[in-house]
C-alpha cells in the first residue's frame, strides 16, 4: 500500500496495529508506530490506545506506558487497556495507583463513565487473581456512595469471593444484591450458586437453587457442577434426571459434566447410553471433551483395548493429545506396558519435549519392572535434553 502511494486510513492503522499485537512482533510494531507518527494521525485517541495495546501484546509494557503518559486526552478504553495490562503482568499495586490517577483525571464528572471504570478495575482484579484487591475496591465503592453497584459489579465481586473461598464475605455480598433488588437476576443467581459451591457451602447453593423460579438450563448445569466437584456424583446424576423429566434443554456442557460423573462412579452402561443419546436424542454435536469423557470412562473400567480402539476411530478434527495422555495414565494405573508405550510414542511424535509424557512412561516402566525399557528411555531423554519433573496430577471435576 505504501509503495503504491495509497495513504492508509485510521481503519487501516487499527487493523495493522491489532495484527502486530497478536503476533507480538516488536520490530514491526515499532515500524508501524513510526509510520503512524508520520501520518499526521498520531493524536487520535483511538489509535494511541491501539498502540498501547500493541506494545503490551509485544510484552513491552514500558513502551505502552510511555505512549500512555504522552497522551493529551484519554478515553475510558485507554485507561482500561492499561489497567488490564498491569493486572495481566501481576502489577496489582500499579493498577490500583493507575485507577486512582484515573479518578483524579476527571472521571467523577461523568457518572456513567465512572461506573464503567469502577466495574472495569474490579473485574480486572477478579479475573487475574487479585481477589482481596477486588473486594477492597468494592468496599471503597460502597463507602464513597458515588456509584451504585450494578449487575456487572456483583458478577465481578462474586467471582472474587469464589476465588478467595471466603464464605462470610460471599454471604455479605448476597445481602447487598438483595438490598439493591437484584436477587431476581438469573445471571447473578447462577453466580451465587457458583460462589457458594466454591466456598464449600452446597447447602446455601442448594437453597438459592431451590428458590429460583423459573430455573433455566444453565442453573441446573451450575448446580450439577458444584455437586460433581464436591464428590457428590449421585446427587448430580439425580439432578440430571430431574432436569430431563422437566423437559429442560440440555447443552453440551451439561453432558460433559454428567459423563464425567458416570466415569467416576463407574457407571459404564449409563455413560455409554448417554453418549449415544447425546446426538441421537438431543441433537448435540460431539465435542472433544465428550470423547475425552468416554475414553476416561472406558479406561477407568479397565477396558483399555476398547478405549484405544475408540481413539483410533475418532475423526481427525476431534484428535487431542489430552485423550492419549489420559489413556497413557490409565495404562500406568493398570500396568499395561505395550499399550502405554504405543500411546507415549504417539505423544512423542507430537511433542518430543513434553517432560510429562516421559514421567508417566518412566513410572509405568518402574512399576512393572521393565528395567531395560527404562534404561532406553533414559538414553532418549538425555539425547533430547529432557529433565524430569514431578509427574502431572490428573485434574478433573472431582479435584
């Protein structure tokens, strides 16, 4: 475009800046910034904000900060871009300082703008693991009484409570939601279910669930998830059956949860029937997660041959290393050396540097006394520069 003498527009620059941000190419980012400065459009708030985001995408927060500090005018989007960048880089204190600076910059003159900013910083803290900071800001928001908390505020605060596991604070936030007349909002009620469950109180979560009228499918799914994560798979299964009886629409996530429950309870026939009915009776397309649940279901039942055959027959679009790692882990548990070795070799072809696969295979050989195989594996690891770490811990709905 530049060689042809075509002058780039603001939209052109926006698209180019976004591409540089995604690619993280600092050299191209600097060149594009220089081009923007020479275009006469460098004072555009929208473009300057995009430049800040581009530099943060290139892991150069210092350059983003330099551009930000030189801006004569800043929009809410600009402030939020920098706040997000600080939070993502673990700079919670700097993010808070920037927020107060934003307040002093004149945000208080515009209530709507102020509300957006408060919610943005609380949300950023909650999403990036700064739960205590999010709660402190919420308390200050309440104390100053400048901005009334809304649905967005409470979603973020409940997320922070869930991450902290603070039941007492969560109950206080629930009271605030009721005080502001928002306890009929279905999204907030689902967030309350999640918060109470993650804070360890299935009793309070169930009370909220039972009080909901009407209850939509997502609410049932959230409640089932909480029971599953606390090892109460049978209760989750009862909820699934009740949901079906009431004729409520089930989604793909619902089936991921319930198939995982069947796997952990050893309900082979029920899990198999649910997997078949998922598409035939409910019209839901299979996801990679559904296939993974079936592999886990078969492997836990000791049907490793069937699990391997099932994986080999999967469509190419549904192939996932996670499934083969699950099979390898089950082979370790059942001492199936040959099958486990095949799974590991396939995984090595995909990622020869994945130390987790080596660790599982090493344990399999050790547990079964395959010392020659173990010695050969050690040679391969040395040749590839692999250092063993602790074997990965299986993570699932039940922890």
